[in-house]
């Protein structure tokens, strides 16, 4: 059964455009390489953080909506995002969209 997921992550605000684009492409590829199907992957906005994270008071929010029939892609994203210098925080939510 295919589950819908939403991943929100906060990118360091001091990354230049090329580095930010490379980071987003890398993490999108991590998901698709493990069989996830991306619905969309887009920047949300630069926002002030409620509290300082790793010395930053603001960050660029990025949101991915995807489907996957197994958790491999999600688990790999979660594992690598924890070690990424460019990602301050991330959150993965299983969507249960009722029609």
C-alpha cells in the first residue's frame, strides 16, 4: 500500500543559491533512488525561527510531498538529514488525506 508523506526541512539561511539547489536536488534524489514518487518539492519561505538552532535565528523552509510503498526512502532521508550541515531541522509526517 502506498503511503503519502510530507517532509518539511529547514535549510541554513547562509547557503548560496547554488549550494541550496544542490542540497535540495541531493535530498530529492535520495528519495527517488529508494522508490519514492515526488508529488512536489518546493521552497516555502524564509522565516524567523521560534528559537535559535545551531546559531541561526532564521531558515529557509522547504516542503516535499511524496508517496512511497515502503519506508526505505523515508528512513534514508531521515538518516542523512540528521548529518547534513545544510539542514537545521526536519520533520516527516504521514499524510492520511480523507476524501
